[in-house]
């Protein structure tokens, strides 16, 4: 357990059920919750790499935020902390959004490995901007902690704010992620602009969140200017999507689901 500030306690680096049981057995969890009841602690956090453990703690309904490692390596089964399948990880992100638990992303570059073609398991370097945007697009994510090792790296991370949409476009990962990710929208917006003005990435995100039981997602969807029913079936998105999502067909599905 690390004391982050006078108002927040974070359960640090819990990856296995035995870690959680240790917190319970030695009364640490109760201590934190007692402090929260007294108003001394306002927010309770967890940092973990493991979706299974994260889900167990979420079941306890005690979390306000979670530090979780998100990058294309881990999400697509590469690296030491690639825990859980691609689907399990995406489901966790959506669950956090649905339950109001903000994700603070750690390891967006996997210690620089993703930025170096010689070290990346994909044999292709991504830029910091691509990695940051990748993490920011995931449901539930509020912040990304770049973890710079020096001032130069910090400046490089901050330069994200000045990058263009093209520079942040990470759809290249669609060419080197495994087959089981094919056909699943990752909200990258590479298929934009839609000639009919649909925000395809956001529409898909709200649809997936709603399927997972996020009651707010439908309201968010309905406030969009354009809906799936506005799709003119031009096929542009199907041709552009690097993840081979049959988006035109999916818009039909989404229209039927939301009735609009
Ligand atoms: S349909 Fe494809 S290109 Fe468009 S947002 Fe989804 S994954 Fe990205
Ligand atoms: S098929 Fe529909 S959603 Fe896709 S680009 Fe065309 S109008 Fe937009």
C-alpha cells in the first residue's frame, strides 16, 4: 500500500488473488475502508496488470480509480504483462467506464520497447503519439502516465499535444495484430471521415458499452448529431478499416439495437 496523498490510498501492484487476500488477512483493506468511512481517504485506487484480479476488486465495489497497463503489446498477447485475452481486456476497460472507475494507464510504450523496431515483437516501431492515442481511445481511460526517464523523454511525451490527427493515427497496428482481433472495432477512427458525417469510432464505443450494460451509453449515443440510421452505405469505412471490421453491416446492427 502506498500513501499517494492525504486524500487517496492506492493498493499497489496487486496481480494475484493471494496479493488481495494478504491485504484482507492483515487488515489493510479494512483500515483503508475505515479511513474512507471517516472521510480521511476520499478515493481508493488499485494498480494491477491482471484483468482477473482487477475484476475481483471491482466486484468488491470499493474502487474509484485503477492504474492498468495498456498498450498494443499487452492487448494483443505479447509481453510479460499480456495477461488476459484481447476480449477480456477490452471487456475490463468497458466495465470500468460503465462503473465509473477511471483508468490511469501505465506502460503505454512498454518501457520503450514499442518505440524500437528492433525490440518490438511487431518488428515495427510506433511513435509515442501513436501509443498515447491508442491508450486514450480505450473506454474508461482518463489519463496516461508516460513514465519519462529524462527531460528529453518528457518533452517528447508533451509534444503529443501538438501532434496532428495523422500523426496520432495508430491504425498501422491492424497489420501486425493477431487474427483473433480481426473484425473488432478498436475505435481508432482510421475510417474517418465518413461522407455522411457519422462519428464511427464513438458510435461503436457507445454500442459496445451499451451491450455491456452501461446505461449511460444509450443516452450518449442518442445525443450524437448523426446516428447509425444516417449511414448511406457507401462502403468507405469497410475499405479503410485496417482491422477488417465490416462497419457498414455493423451500422445496420447498431441502428436496430438503438432504434435510430
Ligand atoms: S471501423 Fe475500423 S477504422 Fe473505423 S474506428 Fe473501428 S477499427 Fe478503426
Ligand atoms: S458505410 Fe456508412 S458509416 Fe461507413 S463511411 Fe459510408 S456512410 Fe459512413
